[in-house]
């Protein structure tokens, strides 16, 4: 039995997008971060909810690791990554006493924190809330889908890399989406080829074509391929704005295209 | 245990069976009686079962996608090159079981016998078990919460008839959660030699791997060493090296020095591994002689001697080095 959604802290959030993958290390956090940066560049207010409790990557990617989380009347105040307060972030990373401290929790405790993240963070007015998830189809994913269901998320971006061992896991993630009634906005193929900076030869380091084939097999849109770019990796390591800093990068057109598809799919205009 | 309420306080908790969320749970009586907090009898059963397994190694990483399964497969093949060494590879990544695909064993089924489940044998001396063998379709998703995953891991350790094994390699999912706690808990009485931890050079991996090392310390699991995977890429055309995943904070070398854990080796990015998966040949690079048709082969063979690549070992050589140091550390007197 589902109670009617109490708007609460998500009342001001226009669109919710989940970023999923059955496979680890394919770039969910990268795509979540770059999507948020690209949407910000399009003038939107974006929140990022990082529900990867064991491996919270996003604080460092936005150069806000170590920041404290404050309380207000409505709950926790998310951390703003810029002065204009156009991107806000909540992550378990902010709640750890030491950065190397391991969160060694079983499922029920993880579920409880995810519920709190959804209901007790004072997001305020947001155009988009991007939810970054850990790999798999388990506690965190069921918790976040169940808790967000009353707020009708826009859907899921499903990230893969081209090779068979990733596609094999991501197929299962698409099955998960179907089973829990979560719409798939589309598949993104990350780490799709590497252009040698010395000779411009393109090598398919992680094979090729798997993402597009997967999207076709599952009958969902294919949103594009993002190539490997050490500048992108470096930007994430150093918390720099890749979208602003590297418009010439081979990864830029693909990332912009994905953001544009979201903007077209779920426009936020003047109301 | 069957499905538990979403807000289950945990069977070991002081609130077990007594909390508001316990109302209506089929296990409420069990927990309230304190039976849930008693040691699981399976731990002793697994200890008995593991008496025929000489060495147990967990392959861990805080981070996903760094090559745990690939390295586990390398290790299993490398150890099994000696026909007299019995090797077992157990895949406890319940949601994302990669090992069947990597070993070229997709579609294989597990059989039951009087003495338990039979692993799938790739070679006479190399047996494999994974939840992947229990799924009827590649699209089947295993959407299980923690307690059910734990039950599966318990079954794998207790009910698989491994026989006499020299090395049991346990491939794990990323993170520090149910699967990892269960593996350590169920093997607690059976003595685990230790963990090999896989990382890639960049900080976004290392920050998770430091947590994994902290987890190992917390649960008193010895760290045999760290392997840095995807450590450099040599362009097959111009043969120049690029760090696709740059070690902006010094890579595994600096982390290992800071945390005082051994660095077992560095393995470069090699597209050949990926290509072989796609051909359904499974992964196999012989440690003695890799005569693939990749244009980078001459570079890889000479990697040790050529000046721009002195720090870049070929997959073949790096794995052999890691294997050497791993065996050396396992067999060191206490």
C-alpha cells in the first residue's frame, strides 16, 4: 500500500534522474558529475544525491571532500559546490570522520540511511536531482527506487562500457529497471575508444559497440558514446569543471549531447 | 533466513526481535530469543569443509571495474599451470557474476551429487563456481537483499564439493558490505591466508581502496598485497605510453608506502584481454609464451628491456611477478 507522497523536501525538485549500472567502474559517478556540470552550464539548478555508501566518489570530483553537513529546520543542508549555489550535493562521504574510514554496513542499515537522504535533505528548489548509485541490483537500488517512487522519477540513465563483461552485467540492470517499473531514459556507452595523444590512432581499449547493441536488444534509446580521455580523468581527480575547461576534448560532444537529450526530454522553462 | 523487514535492526543487534520494525517478521521469535545472536552453526560446518583447502585468498577492491575478476582469473590460470596444483575459483559477486564469461564457461550448469554441488571444471585441476551458473538466461537479474545474498555465499562455502584444493581464490564484488562480511565471517574458523587488493592508478580508485584496506584491518584479514591494474597503455601504432588513468596522487606505489602494505605488481592495459572475452574463448594469456596477434606483442615481450617502458611490465610478466610475490608471502613462515 503506497501512501500519497508527502512532498516534504522533494517538493521543489522538478525532475529526478537515476544513474545506474550493473557493473562497477564504468563511470556512473563520472557521468553523474559531468551531467550535473553540463546542466548547470545550461543555466539549471542541479542537486546530486550520491547513494554509493561504500565508495562515495562525488565529493572529490567536485572538490568538496571534507566539507561539513549542517542542519536546518527541514533537515540536512546539502553541500553547495559553488558560490552561486547552482550545484548541491549530499553524500555519505561528508558524514565520515576520516576519509579512509570504511562504511562496513549490511543492507538494513544502508537502506535506513538512503531513506534519510531522500526525505531529510533540504534540497530546496531544483530543476534536476541526479542520483548516483553503486553497481549492482541490491539493497541500495531497491531502497532508492522504493523511496523515490512516490515522486515519479523521470527515469534511469544506464551506463556501460563496450566490452562483453560489462554488457553482461548491464543487461541485468535493465531487467531490474523493468521489474521495478523504472523507465530507462537511455544507455550511455562510456570509455568508448581511446585516441592516442601522440599519433591520433584510435584504439578500442575496451572493445567496441557493446553499448549500442545492448540498447537495441533491450529496445531502449542509445544516448551516445563517451571516449576515454585522460583529461577527463584528470579533471575528476582534481575537482575541475571539465565542461568549462575542455570544450575541445573528444569527450565533450558526447557529454553535451547526453545533457541536451535530458533538457529536451524534461525541459524546465518559465512556469 | 527469509526476507526481512526493510528496517531490520540486524540479527546481532540488541533490538533484534524487539524493535517496532520486527512486528510481523517471520524471524521475530528467533531473534527475540537471542538465537539470532548465537554463532551460526554453518561456521563450524564450513571449517570442516575447508579442511581439504590448503590456502584461501580473497580478491578485493573497494572500487568497481578495476579488474578483480580479470585478475582472479589470471591468478587461477597461473596457479593451475602446474598440473599438480589443484585450484578453485569461487565468484561471490551475486549481482554481477563475471567469472563464467571471463573463463569462457557461460552456459555451463552446476550439478548436484551426494557430496554436494559439483563445481564446473575448466581443467582437471581448475574448478569454478558462480551464481552465474545458476541463472537460466543472461538477462536474469539477481535482485536480492543482503540476507539472501549471505545465504547463497554460505551455501557456496558449505555445500560445494571442492575436493582437495591447494588454492581457493574468492572473487568478490566491489565494496565493504554484506558479501565481504559474510565471506570473512563464514571463513573465520577456517583461516584465510589473506587478501589481494586490486586498484587502478587514479585517486578515485585509491580512495576506495584505502577504505578496503581499513576494512581488512577492522576484520583482521591480512593484506597479502596490492596489484595496480590498467597501469599504463602502449599505443599499438606509435608504441608511446599514455597513462589513461593518471596516478595524480602517486598511484598504488605511494599508497602502499603510506599504508605499509606490499605492492605485488603493476599490470598494463591490454586490449587483447578484452578481445578474447568477445570471442567467447574466455581469457587466457599463458604466462610462459603469449603469441597473440596484437601488433603490440613485440613491445610487450621486450617491455622489460626497452627504456621508455622500464616501469611498464607486460601483462604476462606482471602477472607472473604478482604470482611469485603472492606465493612467497603465503608460504612465508608466520
